């Protein structure tokens, strides 16, 4: 039986972008571009008439901006949306807000020579539209920038363990849920979230405003410290290395791995080599297989490992591959990942060091 094509509606105020995006997407045999719209009002009518499976939505549009339209859409007719964003500082902030509101993912449009350079993002756009078509939609809980609740007391004293986390599609909001649940003196955390440069800095700054732990974009040579989270910068691989008794971040621009830079596999393999059993690895929502083999290497080196469960993933790709390889010691729903990490670290305290469940 033939599989139905993914029906896509392209919404962009630029006639050129509508044309080149439509042509790029339609070149894939699994995608049917059923229509285009120059603004949210036309898009609203075409959604009702054409019933698309996925919407691509420009962040900046006249008459009603992309965020306002997205917010209304998610209330009235939730559907998978892939944002198309500029690489400006304002574009980064608006795109992160769109992910909070329920957009599945985003791609960045070429800054110049759109018609000539659209091929640079075509494969990414096709992959993300396909992932969005199969994504789970979850009600979004608005982030709270300040909390009247006193942070819960630490459950452990050791600062030796490092937590390595990898995520992709759906990861920005999943990471927010995990990191905001960590106490102020949680172990050092290093994160790879598939995201372009500039966006990672804005993402880290946004998390820092929400979390009890401190969050920043990693710089080469940064110490991995308790109570701190380092986010891999876009276009750089992030590794952890030993420096005597210290653990430091190392950045590099060697070739992409699994088509990604930063790559989760690069981080996890480095953690396996440098940290062994003094690590916890967590692989979260995302398409593809990046991180699966690295998580297996961590487990084989003695680390504790967690994969996010299918029911709470926006896209159950990376965790599924890790589970299939036997890399995941535990499969955990998103709301319980932070507590699961802390529990594993408690089990690694001196009285029970080396014990495996």
C-alpha cells in the first residue's frame, strides 16, 4: 500500500521564499506542498481548506507576526509547525519563544542569495518536516522566570560526577523541564542540543534566567563545576577532558558527526573516555541516531545511562536507537529524568560506589 505524502503549507511573506521553499520541499517524493500563504490570515483560511499535516512558518511577517499566529494556532488547532528564522539576535529570541509555544523545530534561512543558497538548508528542512509530521504535540506550560518556592535541598554532596545530556528535535523544552528541576548544587552538566550558532547562546541565557543552576554557552577550557550547566555552542563539537583533578570543556570544529556539529556522539564518547563510571549519560527527544553509540560507550565504560521514554518524546528517534543498542540502563519519562539522574548519583556515593542496579 502506498504511503500518503506529507501535506505541507508554506507560510512566508516573501514571494521568493515561498517559491524556493515550495520547490525544495516538493522535490522530495514523500512531500506534497499543498499550498502557500503570504500572511497568517491567508494561512488560516488555507489550513481550514487544505488540511495540511505540517506548516512551515516565517517568524517575521506583516499584519500578524509569526509568534502571535502560532499562539492562536496552538490554542485553536494544534498542528506540527517548523519555523523559518533569520540568524539575527532578535530572530534567535523569537524562535526560542516559538519553541516554547509549541513549534516542533526551526531552520535558518540563508542571509543572502536565497535562490542560490537554499540548497544549504534543503536537506535539513526536508528532514525536519518529515520529523514534524510524526511528532507528538504536547500542551505547553509557560516558563516561570522567577519562583517563590525555595529550591529543594541537595540530595548529595559529591561534585565528582558529571552529567552529559544530548537532545535534538523537541529538546529545548525537554531540557528546560530537566534543568529547572535540578538543585543549586547539582553535579556539573554538559549539554549538546542540535542548534545553530547564535541560537545556543540565546538558549543558554534563557535557561539561566529560569534555572536554579547557572547555565552558559560553553567556552574552550571552561571548568565543569557543580551547580553549572555548559551548553555546546552551535558549529562546535563539545568534549570533556581531564585536567588533573579537574574536568574541562574542549571545543573543536572537526568535521560533523552524524551530520551534526555539535554532535551528541562526540560528547558521549569523550565522557566515556575521560570520566568512565563518574558520569551519567542522558539521551533525549530527537530525530536520527546521534548519541546512541556514544551512550553505549558510556555504559560500557561504567557510566549510568538514561533514555527518555517514547510517550514523552516529541520525536522518538535518538532514544529509540540507543535503547535498541542496549545503551540505556533505564528508560524514563521526561518528568522523572531529573530525579532519575539524582538517584543514580546518590547510588554512586562512596558507600555504594561501583554498585550497579
